C-alpha cells in the first residue's frame, strides 16, 4: 500500500497517508477488483500504465452518498432548539443571519436540509433573514451535483410532503431544489486539510454559528482528525455548535474543545 501512496503523491500531489489504513485498504481492494488485476503489485503496474486510474482512485476516496435530514434526531434538535437560540442570540448582538458551514457537503443534501428548516423558521416567525450557508467539499463532481440541486425520491425519504411541495419542483421522477433555497447556499471547493486557511475563502472569515461535518472524520487517521477538529473549533464563533455523524461522536468527545449539547444526538457546543 505504501508504494501506491507514494505513486499518487508523486504524480498527483495528494497524500493518501492521511486516511485511516482500513478505509484506504478497502478502497484499494475495490479498485483491484474493478480493474481486473490480481493483487496490489499488479495494481501498481496498472496505475503506471493507465494514468486515468489515478483520478478514478482519488474519486473513489470521496464518499458522496448523502440523504436529506439524514439523522432526523439531530435535525429536529437543530430546528426546535438550536436555530431558535441562535436567532435570539443574533437579535441580541444585532447580527443579520445565522452563519453555517457544511464541511464535506457531498451532494448538497445536508446544506439544503439546513436551508429548509432555516427558511421555515424565518417564515413562521416573520422576522430575521434566511441562514447563510457555506457548503464545501473536496470533490468537484459532488459539487456539480449539489449546485444542480436535482434529486431522486430515495434521497428525499425524510422530507415531508409539505416540504416537497414548498421547496421543490418535480419533473418526471426528479425533484429540483427551488431558487429560493439555492440563493442561501454558496457551494465551493475546499480542502479541510489546507493548512493555509482556517475556513472557506468564500466565507471571508469564520465566526460560524453552526458547523456540520458528518461522515468526514471517520475516514482519517487520529492525528488528522484532531487537525480537522482544531480547524472547526477555530472557525466557530463563541459557543458555536458542531454537528457530526453518530460514528464520530466518540472522536469529538475525546477532543477538549467541545461538550455535548444534549445526551441525545450528535451535536456539540464549543467551550
């Protein structure tokens, strides 16, 4: 596996050693099977003879599967408790919008889910502005899909009928996100491992009220997880919130900068 890591670093500049060994081995094994070669040594030869395979391997590392309102409990907590408290906090400090960073946004489902509940809250309260969401990912392919905002029914299983009718238009079997949601979100390419920046350049500065980073940390080695968490910690404003996947809850609990918001769910508060 080390030889493959060295090959990719040499020819593409990407350092695959940051990934958890088990995850990287799983991806390489999958490419071995799909490339119809016998073993790692043969796959390295295949990489040398087929430069296009380098891009295929790198794309395989980008886990772009997502779902609207993927963790219903966490989104319910955000809707019922966190967004209202942030709205009140912003009123007190005369801030205009809730600032959110969706880090590792994949196909955009998470960012649009946050936009839906944020806009619904604004509508019901008849005050405030829609949330301002900066959604980033390493995969350009995923970002193209996110900006397009077209989804099939399987990814919308947690969206209510009223939400479908309000925020989407349907053409055949495809549901397209309305422009009123799209205008709340800035999708951009960003590498969480970039040491030169503390947050997405499109956001200009950090100070986020909420950062979501779901199904990202789990794929990296422990020392890289800590680097990412340090970046997310610094990007959050005073007592900002961090939402992760259930598989990453223990990772964040071991990081000294956060405490659990509630015994239920996977949301933390910056301390």
